[in-house]
């Protein structure tokens, strides 16, 4: 296939852009979860409060609320990366 003068075939960069966006998205979710653990928001304050009073059930539910989004994002990202690799 001949290209007009000044035009060349460009490799698709969509895969690299999507991979970069997924990386930034995962990194932001993990950073937000870390801020929760160290008390940078209301969830962290709740966690510290319930840990201090030894409320195991409430502490466990707060930890699940912090870890579930990270796990879901990792799973979704993995599925998207596998779909792009095909």
C-alpha cells in the first residue's frame, strides 16, 4: 500500500495509552487506600477510633471497605490488560 508523500504508517499507540491510564488509575486507588489507613480522611479516623476501643467487628468492616475497592480495581485492570493482549 502506497502512502501519499509526507504520510507514513503510524504504529498504534492506543495500547500504551490505555496501559498508562490503567497504571495511573491503580496507583491513585492504592494511594487513596493508604491515606485511609494512616488517617488522612474520615475512614482512617474511624479505623483508629474502633481499633482503640477493640471493636473487632467494626474494625473488620472498615478494613474490608478499604481493601475491596483496591482488589476490584486490580481485577478489572488485569482483565482489561488481558483483553488488550489478545
